[in-house]
C-alpha cells in the first residue's frame, strides 16, 4: 500500500505543464549559410500561421519524469503491507469482570492485547502510545472511574475507542466523602556540586505541596550517605547524582515510591535516547521529550534528561517550573487512604488525540521511497544534461 507523509507536495505535479509549454512554443533558429551573391535568390514567401509543434518529444518526457520524481520525493512516499497499516491494540484493565475470557476472545480476532492499569489510566495509555508503532489504533476496555484520571490529560498519536466494562470493585457512592491526604515524605539526594540543583527542586516541591493541599516534608541529604536509614519510608526520592541509583532506592521504587532522576552527567547532552516504554511528560521547544516516565513495579520513575541548573537550561528560573512540578505532585497521589471510585463520563476520561504527532512517521514495517526517488531524479538529470550538451555540439 502506497502512502505519503507530506501529500500537499503532490500539488507540485502541476509544474509538468512548464516543460510542455516550453517545448510547444519554442522556435528553432535556422542555420547561417554563406553564399557568394544573393542576386539569384528569390524572395521569402509570406509568413503563414503555423500550429505549435512539439520538438524533442523524448527530451520532454525525460524532463517531465525528472520533475515528477522530485515532487514525489518531496511528498515522502512509503510502501507498507496491509498487515502493517491496520494494527489494533486491545488495552484491557486488570480489574474488569471476566478478564480472562475477554482477553482470549480479543486475541482470537488478531488484536494485540496489553494490560491497562486501572489506578492510572492516563499514564498507562501514554506509555502504550509511546511503545506502539505509528498508525496503531487503541481499544480500551476499562471502567471510567475518577481514580484512574490523574494529572494532565495526555495527547496521544493513536486514536482510542473506549469500551466501558464493569469493574470487580464496586464503585463508591457519589455521597462518599473524599478522604484527606497525609503529607508526603520527600528526600533529595545530591552531590556536593549539585547543592543549587537540590535547592531549586526542593523549593518547587514545597510550593507544589502548598498549592495542592498535600504537604511536602522535604529533607536534603548527600548522595554518598544514601542508605536504609536515609531513605526510610520516603514517598518521593529525588536523585541528583552521577552515582548509580542505590539498591535501597530501587527497592523503595518497586514498593510504590516516586523517583525523580536527572541526566547524571557532567556535560549537557544534545539529544536524549529513550526506551519504548518511556512516556513523554515534558517536551522542549523542538518537541523532543525532556521528562519521561515509566512504571517500575508499583512506583513511578521520572527521568529528567537535563539538570535542574541555570547553567544547563532556564527551566528552574521559569515561573512555570513550580506549576509543572505541582502537576507531577498531584498526578501521582498515592497517599490517599482509599481510591475515589466515582464513575465519570467517557468524555472526561478519554485522552486527547493529536493526529499531527503521527503525520511525520510511517507505519511500522513500512519502507521509505524517499532516497530511491532522489537517486532516480539525479540519474534523470544527468541523462538530460548529457542529451542537451550533445545536441548543442551538433
């Protein structure tokens, strides 16, 4: 199946009329012949109107093919088989009734079945959207509950069709009072040369706790003394060090804590490399992910692919930095006594669909025809120039 990533360039095929017009209305000049005298030459006949004549038809075809190859290359064509263009992922929540039978029936239809975390539907959809090949369609089978919508509604490159399913957990009554949140324990570990980074992050976390109503109990420690006693029962752990993440922090992450790490390098990186399960949370001005998130065990790990330092970027000096941290702080509220399982409308739980994010990438398994067309265009240009030069010599 042939497709185009930039189909608007196909309008450039209208430029084929230019060489056609030049060949139709071009007039060849006669050759000069030296004669001894013009006494015996008769006068020229009166001029007569002639129809346009097509000169050098094969050269015209060559030039039209050259322009067509250039236009098609700019339209970025690709070739994909049919099985690559209609991939469908069935995302089934782990708490739906009769999940085993539903998964079995979906697998028999050829769909790729993936689990969906009912406690954080938006994050699970964002991770699946990052891992799925471009052009994939999602079908979500879950109960739309308030507890599954945390943080900011994500923008996906894959469309989602929602199929509500009954949860094994009975939804709470609308009159059930919402439980209060206790304060979170936040430990910031930093190297000695990153004390300023720790100070910026700690101030942003405290501000997030103030505006969200979820108090933040922040302590700052040296990364070299990270141990069981220092980590304790921390809800949030910020690791600002070039040292690898200690095992005690990894264990706390698997148990349900939220861990935030920076790039951990001495020099800025020009472009970060991510895994397929890294869902972008923040992006830079060029659209490249700046902060990504993955689920590891019961916890969340945020990777900031820079440093919280004005020498690296101006993020920490931006007034919107505390607001961005507050969204992370509220989105991963794991300190509640019980889930808020009140049902909500599908329009509130369905993520936003942004087809522009999928417009510049072909489907998985597709073969790009961009470079072959460029090679064809270069070959046609060389042949055309050779023919023209040989005609000029004659």
